[in-house]
């Protein structure tokens, strides 16, 4: 009997588990290894922060899902990969043998060494609820990062504080314009929305120093802080480079367009933890991870049966919807942008539909 090991419960692996609902082949078994029995859906983090969703609304019970579809769930973290022997080593030394292994473990926050004692991160994502609840209640919360996550959570924290009658006292710091990756037009529109909602933000500055009570920027100015949420660019886990697997220059698992390791054909990957050699600049976000799911599943199946593999081709444009708090959201599609209550309702419909798809398998 062959063994397929799925490491991590990310979007692409959820799709793979869903495909098992009609029964497993008698020739192979599936293991899912994850450090938490729950997979939290990042698309609903802002709604949870603002109070629109409960904890159960935003998470999928991996243990129950695996039991329902016939997979084996193991609560563990993978600390090393021995590709030569096809073995994975768990955090406590447990060895898991595989015929095929796939990684969908997301990324980490790129927190500078000098700041680690003073900041919070929402990655791995099962740390999210506790971290966010403490940050939003803090006297002078600071959010660092002007990308989608930083902007959305800053808006959500601000909205929650307004609901609770707390002073805003929130500052967002970005080394670029806000949402710079979405283009100049999107940046201007989201900054106008921030100004209209009284979100205090500082663009084109980086954090140079942090101590127990303040942050100091590259402009030489200091601001009070009681809690810092660090949401800058993604960083790879050390697992791949430490295991001598081929990676890109930043340590992300390097795969080809079939989502297969460029050196070890028995190893696959998807989501934020990989870089595709043909698309080295591809953004690391949930949209691509969801689209990779069907390709990953087909290729895992075909690899087990020695059939032809399928290539993943990312779409050039996709819809992005970011909550801006107070029942509103900012929708972007290419050069088109829209802000308001309708965008928030669309986002809710999409997010709830995604969660229902997997929860219905075991509830």
C-alpha cells in the first residue's frame, strides 16, 4: 500500500481531502499532518477581528474532516525532510515514511531579529485569534505593513474599537504607499478611504527601533505603542533549506509548473510555501492556493498511477476584496475599484460559501 502524506491544512490540501469523500483507493492511504487540529481561514480574519464572525465560523476542524473522508489526521509539525529515504521527521522525532509528500504549510511573517521580543504575528494562522484579540484591546495598537493583511486588519481593529467606545489610538505604518502591489490607483483610493475613516497611517517609512513603549521610524520620529502587530512580507519556514531541498533565494520550496519539486519528483507543494520556477514573481496569496488545489490533486493521483501530470497556469487578474470595517469593503479587479456595503456583502457570500463547502463534509 502506498502512502500519501499531506503536510499542512492549507487551501490546496483542503481540496485534496474533499476529493476523498467518495472513498479511498485500496492501494493507498492518506495522512494529514498539521500542528493544529483546526485550519483557520484568513479571508475571514478581518470579520472575526471586527466581531462579525465567531471563532467557529472561521475555522475548519481538520480532525473531523479527515475522519469523515477516511484520511488519518496526525497533530505534529514536520521538522526535517529526508528526500533520499522518503522520510519526514516530526517535532519530537517521529518518522513518517511516504511514497508521495505534499507541502501546503503557508508562510511566516518576516519579523526582524531585533523586533521579535516586542511584536505579535498571526502566523502560523492558528495563533491568530489570541493575537488579534489582545492587539485590538490594547491601549495604543500599532500595525506594521501596508499590504492587504496589514491594511485590512488595521481597518478591522479600528472598527471594533469604535464599536466598543474605545479611543482609536491606532497607527498603521507602511514602507510604501498602502496596497502598493495593486497599483497607484488602488493605493490612492484606499488611502482616501483610510483618511475618511480616520485611520491614522504613515506611508513610505519603516520601523527602525522598538522598545516596550514606542516605535521609532526611519524618519526619526517616535510614536507610542502598547502592542505591535507585524504584517510585512512573507518569509519561508527554514524546513526546506535546512533539509537541503531546492529552494528559491528566499528559502521557499522550488517547484515546477506541475507543483512538483524540481529535484525530487515524490515531493509536491502548493500555496504560500512554494515558488514556481516559471513564475518566480507570483504573489503569495490564497487566490492562487485555491486555484492550485485541483491541479495538485490531479497530479498526486496521476503520479501514484504513473499518468501524465497537468501544468498550473496562474490567471493574470483576480478579484480582491478587503474589509474596511463598518460593513464596507474595497473591491479591486485589475484597474477597476469599488468601495461600499455591496463589496462587503459579496465578500461575506464568497467566504461563507468557501467554509460551508468543507464544513458540510463533516457537520
